[in-house]
C-alpha cells in the first residue's frame, strides 16, 4: 500500500509512459519508455521526498467511460488499460500532484509512505529503463 502509492509519486517525477512494473512490501519498480537515464537523480529523489513530506491527501473519484476516453492523457500505464465497460472508471487523486486511473489500495496521506530512495536503474531494451524504488 505504501510502496504502491509511492510508485504513483515516482510516475510524477519521471513523466514518461509506464510500460510495466511490480510492487512488494519493501520495494517496487516501474519500467518506463525512457531512452535516457535522467542525470539529476538526486533532485528527483528530493522531489519525491518533498511530496511525501507534504502529506498530500489521497482520494478517489469516479468518471464515466466516456469521460475516460476524453481524458486519455491521464493514462500513464500503457499496457494496463483502465477497466472500462462497466460504465465508470475509478481515478485516484494525490493532492494536486497526481491523478490517474487506478484500482489499487493507497495510503490516506503521502506522509504515511515515509522516506524514499531511488535504487538501481536497469536497461531493459533500447528505449526502456527499469527504475527501482525502496524505502530509505
Ligand atoms: Zn494506485
């Protein structure tokens, strides 16, 4: 739950299309369609932790399938389409920093996540980078 929510924040500081990912208790990772490794990882990590410390409220809201179609730019995870066809789609909002369709379970406020550290960045193909995230 903490790490899953943290991955939302990772997708904020790395605004690239997400092509995959996994999450465990203590660590998580996202694969990005990102040809170059950012050279300011320390700054990205600082932004992540600033969002944690700001204790942004996490809330859910629902929109219709038609609204989802119209807001396709909210979809960050390319391979996992939001569950459409039931008439409505669940969006998860993290303060004013993130809004995306998600059916997962989240903390109520980002301060619950605690300090984060960006781990290894692995090359997973020409355009793909796997970014590991763990608790500091
Ligand atoms: Zn989520």
